[in-house]
């Protein structure tokens, strides 16, 4: 296949994404959540494709679906390829799914390599990356990475079903989820192809990019407290308006982050008491903060905290900031970045674009037990987590060629490495 050919393999990849998109809990939109009948049906379909590619298949104790083909010698450590099959509500059909389907296609493409390969190849379809059902992301990959916390089994979904009960209903033993863990000795590395979920490749008119790192996010719950009083009877000098203070904070956050490489987002703002004729006494907002490196992100937080304190002091408001989530940034291994760059060059782009991922991915967890690498491909207008998510067939063709070449580059690297 050449970088400009859209042949039957690419057509099959896109058709398989379409087929997976029909497996949904909702008739009018795509929604497929962890440990549901739709999860089972999707993974059964993925298993059929894995077997057709000559892979031995199994489901692990966390509900992830695996396939494996041996290398030169049975039992070698594996180069793992894959992504996730769960979705957000009203999802697109390429986030995660395209990475799984491309990985299976690559196994067939490298059949000639396997008899001499210094590793086995495994494909994984992670069961839960988004965290939609239980508000906890990366449940599938965390279990594989040995990061499973049994306390998570008490978490409940919107219907009050616990994760423990969901595992049981799915036919899995919640006490054995930790058995999904893999060791560093079992995995050579992890490679994932994923849509960019942003507009940079499209703006640069590029199909593919090498991912340098996955952003680490910190999230905060911020409460601004003032005094609720009568809107007509309280003159401005006497007001301690929590909403006005919170609004000033929102604008200050954007003003501070926008000229930098950091991304700071206020995604929620709630006000009490919320009456048309009452000055707001309390405002609650959230902050999501991301950057390529932890140092950049943390320095931005200290700056924003100073801005928030200054606003509240000037307006006579109380401020409470509570961290609700913290994940370190995850660098991609240099040798896997080099392999992905080899792949991009093989697709016809001789000057590969390198970018960091603003969104989180399963590699953040897998990095606890293996080196990771990622290949991005362009998506229409940067849209993701939405039914309008779309890709160009030519970009899928180039991604498939690049992914295959990256696997071959990995084989050459591992074969040439000292024991």
C-alpha cells in the first residue's frame, strides 16, 4: 500500500468502525459504557476480528479483550497495540475504536515479520477509558498496569449500581480484577493510534503526528463565599457578591493561561441561592488545568491561585480551593517516538510533526509497566466526543501504513538491543 492508496484494508477498517458504532445503549446516539451488554457485544465482535487475523483471544479479569500472535519463539514478551472501545454519551465512532481496529489490521499486515519477530504482538481493547459510567477513567488500563484499587468497587453509577455488582452482572469476579495486571517483563512496549481530538493537524494540513507526551491534568473545586442579601436594599459598597467575584476569577483564569502553552478550563459554575432578586452568597466552580509538563502546569496553578486570592481579598470574599484530581504528565519513550516517526516518514511525510496530547489516554496507566508511544491522525475540525467526529480515508490509509512501519521499526530496535 502506498501513502495515497485507499484500498480494501482501509475500507474494511472504516466499515468496522461503522459496525461498532451500531452497538449502542441508545437508539438515537452512540453510548457504550463499561460492563454493559453493549460492552460485551462490542468485545465479541472485536474478538471475531482478532481471530480472523490469526490471534489467540481472551478476556482478562477486568473485562478487557486481548488477542495475541507469537513471534519467532513462543512465549516472548509482547509489543502491545490497542486502544479502548467504551464511549462518552452521544459519541463519535472513531475515538478509541479506530485505534483498536487499526491494531488488528496491522497484525495482518506484518504476518511476514512474525516468524522472525523478537517479540509477540498483542492487541488490547480496553473496556473503560472514558470513565463515563462510574466517573473514574482508565479502569481497564489501570487494572492491566497493576494500579487497581479495590476501594473502587464501592463506586456507584447514576442508577446506584456499584462497580462490584456490575462486575458480577457481567460475569466477572470483582475480587479477581487485580489478576488482570501485567508485569514489565511481559511487555516490550505499548503503541496506540488515536485521533488527535484537536485542530492542529488540520490547521497544518498534516495527516499524522508523533506524540511526545500525554498531558497531566489537575482539577480543582473552587468555592467563593460572600453574603446573600436583598438585591434592592443593598448598595454596592456593602455587597459581597460571590457571583461577581467568581466571574472575575473565570476571566482572570483565561487571561492568564491564554498567552501560554497551558490550558485552563472552568467547566462548571453554580450559584446559591440562585434567585433573581438575591445577591449570590456562594459560587462553586471547577478548574481543569493541563500542560505539556508538570512544572509548567504547577507554575500556572500557583499564578492562578494568586489571582483568585487577590480577587477575593479585594471584594471581601472567602476562598476555598480543593484539589479533586491529579495525574502526572506521561512522556512517550524516545525509542517509541523514533519508531512512530519512522512510521510517519514511511507514509510519505518526511518531516514528522511532533505534538503533545492535551487529552488523556490509556497510555497514562500503561506507562507504569511499559514504555509507551502514540501516533495521532487528523480528525475533522478537531471535533471529538461528539457524533460529528470524522476522519478522512486518506488519513486512515496513512495511519495504517505508519502504524505498520512503526511495528517493523520496533522489531529492528528490539532485535538490535543488547540482551
